[in-house]
C-alpha cells in the first residue's frame, strides 16, 4: 500500500492525495509515471482529468520518474513491491522491460479500443506496436532549440545540427541529455558518418570512441539535463544558447511562452512514446490500469493530446482529428515533427539497437563523463 503520495504537478488539477488508509480500495488510486513539464500537463488535460471525471472514485497520482523507469522498475521487482500502476516510457525502454519480464503483455485487439469505424487497434496502430508490452501514444522527436538574440552570433543563426559542435561561430553553453542516446548519433553525423551508416558504426567499439571523441570537443560547453523541461527553462532564462529536448517542450517555450527561441529541425530523431503496465500487479490494480490505458489510447483521446502539445498521435484514425491548439487557437499540424517541411532530414531511432546495447554503452558514456 502506498503510504506517502506527492502533490500533483499542476496545482488544483490533480487530486491532492494524502496518506491512504489501509482499508482503502487499492484500485481506486493509480500512480501514473510520466516525464513532467508540458508533456505531463498535456496528459493531465487530455487523459487524466477526463478519466477521473468519468470515474469519480479514482484518484490519479502523478510521478515524474520516467527517465529512471527501467532502473526503478527493476528495483521494485527485486523488492517485490511495485508501487507504479501505469508507466510512460520510450519504445526502446519498453522493449527492455518486456524482455526482462517487468512489463505485462498487451493484446491490442483485446485490451485496446477499436477505431470509430471498427478498425481493430492492431491495424490502427500498425507498425508502431514495436513490442508486445508497449501501447504507443505519440510520435515525437528530439531536436534542438536555440535563442535568437545571442549578441556574440551577430546576424548568424544555426542552420543545421552541426552548429551544436561549432563553438567558434556559435559560442555559448549547450544543453544535452545526460545519456548516450541521440548524442552519439549526432556526434557521428557531424563527424562525417553517412546517416545510413550511423548505427553500423555505433555498433563497434571504435565507433563509440569516435562519437565520444567528437562530443569531447564541446564537453566544457555542455550543461547536462535529465528532465525534458530543463532545456526549455534554460533557454528561457538565457542560461544556454542552444539545447536538445523533445519537440513538444520547445513548442511550449516558443508558442505558449513567446520566448526568443526557434526550432532547429535538422536531423531530428524520431521516436515513439507510450504506456507499459508493470508486471505483477494485483488483479484489481491490473484491471484498473487496463481500463485507463484503453480509455487514454482511444482515437479521440490521442487526438485530444495534440490540442495541448505538438506530438503526432500514434493511431492512424486520430490524425484527421488533430485541429487547433486548445488555448492558442493555432493550427497544430505545421508544428508536428512529421510535417513535411520539418522532416526533410530525420533519423529514425533504432529501437532494437538501443534495446540490445544500451546498458553497455551507458557504462562507457558514464565513464567518459567522469573523466
């Protein structure tokens, strides 16, 4: 039983939960784990609030630990005390958790809603069902934002991702995620490796060394981030001149906050994000978790999330329903990473490569960081 609960990220919107009495029905409180910031707020409005309105006895507790989901779920399983009910993870982490038996298997046509025209969920999600434990929500990209008023740059603006490595023409602090994923791909691209050879090169010890050597050229200029909200905040504060994060976070700082920031779409990395349900839940908690994900991943709900953040919905049937931003009134389609104008140069995240190699490359990356 969960004895200590957090206040939700948006005051007055999530239920504020205190300690649960021992006799409380465990299925009526769900801890849903996600990434925080603008992304969790979009889930709050599109999924959590409508679900709690439909199920007034249910309280959703938000946890922002998705960046550590694999490690924490491993620890919970080891302790035989899994306190999370639904977890938002990227596709590669879902594959790892599934392979390790830490996530339950999902039958899309049994557990998920059909499209409005009766199309089975398996066909509506199609190739985005990359793991039997994974329920896709969005197609997103990791890309760069940069400030438009950096005096030292004069009239110059970055035109491609390799500007990140060009501290002569674009001096200033950068913000990169504190993990090898994406950083090593960009490093190889900007060190002359052909896009279709990136993962072949990265699959060798020499390729990893090459990527880390390229990153080392800007290591002293990097402020590392762990949460997706950090780069937008640092850009808004002027603490950095450019930084990587998820495209929806940059949309928020550019369009909602009206900060002097632009998006750099060059070699954005496409990826998938979605839900897993931890293995080993009680029958009551599993039933509630399945009910939630069926609701939260139906056609309308996935389209609704695009009203609040610029991520493409994972269901084919949701795409025609994407319209204007709920508050700003602007068309959202041009802000999607999949828009043709934004997707001229893209790198598709290699799920299988990172599922197979993540732990080993993580260790090498951490050792490089410590030098």
